[in-house]
């Protein structure tokens, strides 16, 4: 299994999720040694219009530094806010976006993508 191959069962679960609410996609990325960073940054530049077209936006873009727990290192962490799962799927299935997505595959050795739902933090504190 590739380090960037999609988990088909979880992708189906995302597609079947009835939520119309916004969510944040966590991206953890490790670049290929030869030209990976450059290919991925090209993907970022060229995928931007598709991200914007569905109303999504990058809310955090950073370089992981000190690894305090765990053992897997990453080159980039990114949080992208999507207005809904439907919006994400619309982008992910756009044939023009899929052409640009090839640059991601060229650049990324392994990745973790996690669709996350917000949790009301204040509600937890008051329990």
C-alpha cells in the first residue's frame, strides 16, 4: 500500500456522512527526497483556485519541529477548513483538479489526511 493511497472505506464514510457542517482537514505530509517539496508546492499553487472555488481556505500551514510524542516525522502540517464534506468531494472529483493532483502524488512520500469535526471545548470544561 502506498504512503499516499486513499483509504477507500473511510472515503466512502466521508461521502456518506450526512453532515452539512464545516469541517477541518488535517494534512500531515512527508515529501519525497528528490524534488518532493518543489512538486508539492507546485500542487499548492495550482490547486489554490479549486480550493477557493468550493469555499475552502487554509487556516494553518506550518513546519513540524520538536516531536514530543510519537516517532513519525513530517515535513509539513496543514489545516484546511471546508464548508462541508460535499464541498470537499466536489473539489476532489473535479476532473481539472485531478490533473493538478498529480503534482501532489509526485511530491509526497507519505501522508495522513484526517477529516475532523469541531468539538465544543467549553462544553467539555463545564461537564
